[in-house]
């Protein structure tokens, strides 16, 4: 149990870096880092809210732990038009400094408890603003080797940029239709960065798979089953199957190259599917009934189910299958994020 400086009730994304033993926590206007060993928050920053304060006009699932060369970085969307990357530097902290830190507030740009987080201007992306309007980053993701970053901008453009030259657009694709702004993760990238999938959102029972290399967009629509489409993900991160859910607890699995649904089922009691993740033949589903469910994708049988205090709006499985994070809104502010360690 860790005390956070963040006082809001909802958390949008949590993710673990198993090499650093740290947890990143992303909320509407706040981001923080928790150290596993000391079980305390070691760093935080305030994220500038969007113009007008609309809760859908900002990226909510944007942070990423990554490695550039041999250097560890943390990428965070800090404003609606800005992404910064922070170099993670291991330091030794004296017990005196730790005691001083506990006596003051949590915020700080250098970090405490073994790590410093230093903004690296080489990897900063800021879209220009005239004070009245600017380009808004709604979604963000990286390919598995962190060579490229992919952005959904102004709900209508997919941009591909090289991480080493982040201010240059490598490729731009105009979307067939505007993607709905959302606090859930409605944009996902395949591991190799060749495909992405965009959910339609509320009232749209279809989704798009984009072949990024060939710049083709495939619209896939559920027949008489889904009433909307949310939180798609590529099964095992591969370029074959996509899982997608709706607001009534229904899930479909699509072979997007064949453009056909190959499996569907309904979770009884689940009012909405709001998070998904897949790796190592596991499909994780988070739902509005505050329940985490894990499925074996070889049989589609559920093998784990557990209820928590928070809505399941964030779900992440580490690539090495050491941790699962489950997070969302908890009005009591007790269990906004839960980290499960996997026993092998």
C-alpha cells in the first residue's frame, strides 16, 4: 500500500518496468512513479490540462518505459500538444536526504529513492500553439524496439515518427473518419509497428485496422452482437487476431486479414469492457464491474478471475510476465491501482 500525492479518484494507466522495479501511474492531470523496493512515491509531475478542461481532449494512455541504446527513458505526455522523455539515472540517496524528503511534499523533478528523472530536450516533441489552438495528441504508442513513436493527432491523423528524430514526421495517414476521444485505450499498435487498430467508441459497433506500410484502412463491423467498440488489442501483439469489446460485456475476436469474426462471448454481469492486453498466449480483460479476467487464447477458456475496488480502465501485462497492473476509478481512493506479481 503506497500513499500518493495525487488526490483524484481515477487512474488511467499503470505500467511496471521490471528492470528498474518501478511503477508509472498516469491520471488526467498528474503523473507519478512508485518504487517497489521502498514502497513509496519517488517522483511526480503535473500534466497541463487541455483547453477548456474537457476530460476527453487529452491523451490518457501515453506513458512508456523504453530503452534507447543502453539508456533507460520514461516518455510522458506532459501537455495536450507535448511529449517529453526523461532520462532515468540511478543515484545513491543518503538516509538523511530520505528523511528530509518524507518531511516535504512529494513533488520534484529530480526524483528520490535511487533514481533521477532528467528531461532530455533531444527527445522532446512540442506542437506549435498560437495561444488559441494547437495540435492535440489523443493517443500514443511505440513499436516493440522503440524505434518509432505513433501518434493520433486531432482525432483525424496517424503520424509515425522516428524516436531518434522525433520532430520529423516519417509518415502521415489521414483517418477515414474521426476517432472518438476517450479516457480508455482505444488505439493499439501491433508489436512490430506494421498495423494499428482504432476502436469506434460509443454507438459504433465497428473498428478500423490500418496497414501502416501500405496505408490501407480496413473497416470491420460486428453483425448483431456488439453495440459499440472499445479497447482493442492484438492477440500476443501479432498481426493476425484482434480482440475488441463493447459496453455490455461482449467480446469478439477477429481475424482481420480474413475480415471475419472467429470467436465471441459475453461476460455475465460485466457492464462494459474497458481494458485489454495480450501476451504469452494470455488475453487480459478489465471491465466496469471491477473485475480482472484472464483467458488462455489457445482455448479461449478463462483461468483467472478476481474482483477489486477500482473500475477496470487500465490493464497491463509486462512482457516478461512478472507483473499485471489493474487500475481505474475508486471513489474511496483506496485501491485505484493494484499490482499483481505472477508466480511461475
